[in-house]
C-alpha cells in the first residue's frame, strides 16, 4: 500500500522522472510509461525526459485507491492552458518533434497520448495544438483527409506528412497459426487483441472488416482492448491473443513476429489561426531539416519520402 505520508515535505511545484515515479509507486519504469500511454498518468516532457508533477502522481494514487481512474489522456489542470502547445499522439517521432520545437521556440511542449480519432475530435473542440493522424478511409483508400473534411467543418487547417510506416499483424514467433490476411481474423482458432475506440489502428481494423464483409461478432477477442502498440505486442508475446495490429517498430523491440499489411500515412494537422502561425512555420522548417530526418532514420522503420510535404490545406 502506498502512503502519501511517506512523501515527506515535497511541494506541489516539484516533478518526477519516470524512474522516480516508479520508485514512489513501487512499480517498474516500463509500467509507468504504460500508465502514461494509456492516459492514466498525466505527463509532459523537458527535452527527451518525461516529467510527472507531484500533484498528478498524488491524484493518481488517490484515484487508484477509490477506483475512479478514467482511461483518457487528460492533461493535468496545471498544464491544460489555452496557450499551451500540446502534441497529441503516441509515436516516438512526436517526442523528437517536440524536442526540436522546444529548442527552436523556447517553449515547453506538452504531450497527450490520445488515439487519432479522439485527438481530431478534441481539436474540433479547441483542445490541443498539433494532432497526429493515421485514419484510413475504406471508401477512398485515403488517409486522414476524408475524416478532417467531415469533422473539422468550417475550420481552416493544414496537414503535413510526418512519415510513412508499416502496419501489420503481431503474431507469435514462427507464426504458428499462419495468420496473413484480414480474413484469417475470423477463423475459429484465432483470437485477436484490439485497440481502444478512437485509435487509428482500431479505425483501420473496422474499415478492413467492412471492406471484406466481416462482421465484428465473428472476430474472437474483438472486445479485448489495449491502449498502445506496445501493449498489443506484449499481449501476443504473452499468448493472451494470437494476433494484434500495430507498427513494425514495436515488433522489433518485443518478442513477436511482424506480418506487414499496409504502409500507412502518418500526418500532422494544425488549425490555421493567428496563434498558430509560428507553430506552422516552425514545423515546416523542422520537418525539412536534415538533422530531424537523420534522427528519425536512426530509429528505423520509417519511410521519410513525403516528410514535410503539405498533404492538404483548407482555405
């Protein structure tokens, strides 16, 4: 049991690294990152370092005791400011983008870990600054633009490509059940692990099921949800499911095999308004910079062919 009295004389203005928070919570650092990705523990970044405020950690402990945790990537009240620059999405490329923006703009970037559709809806509501999107539309076979046109009605915005990345199935080593196609997901001997509602991967799955005339009730495990690529891959590695959908990068750091299916377009969308002019200009410059691209290339698994291109702009 964690006791808040054990925290000594720490003030509400202090913050912790992920490692320090892990020690306070008596859990592993990886578990702290999972809590952050699931939106249960608010965080922000200073450079490459994740920081968690004392009051947010205390609030998490209190909510976990009462069972009142909400699984959404809400920013802490302290940081939920109308003039804060918030980058929404989960890919590690966004952390690198935030680092470059902090350096060039001299302002701290805040991070939210919502899925693409959830982030886009929040942008429509005026929440967030920079939203990452990878939303596949089965009718047009396009990414992102069909959704922004439907949701951001009467809004002016610009979409830049951040990167292209491979998406596919996470399966157990050796692919013992020979899972290779969308149709394989409805086999009697196959159980999936799904992403949460609002995630781009969930949208991709639902669109592919629609295209292939597969009803979700025929998919074992459809309602078994996890909230990150890493959690999906881990579930497969631990034999909790036979297959999940995610990006290639994560397969390379977990004990699963990757079956490529589609190259998805991962874009950034920013509303065009007076307060975002500087943000848009900075992003343009960063996305075209050699240093930024080289840092993304060092991670591996990214196609930077379209990086920095303007995909769509409304007027």
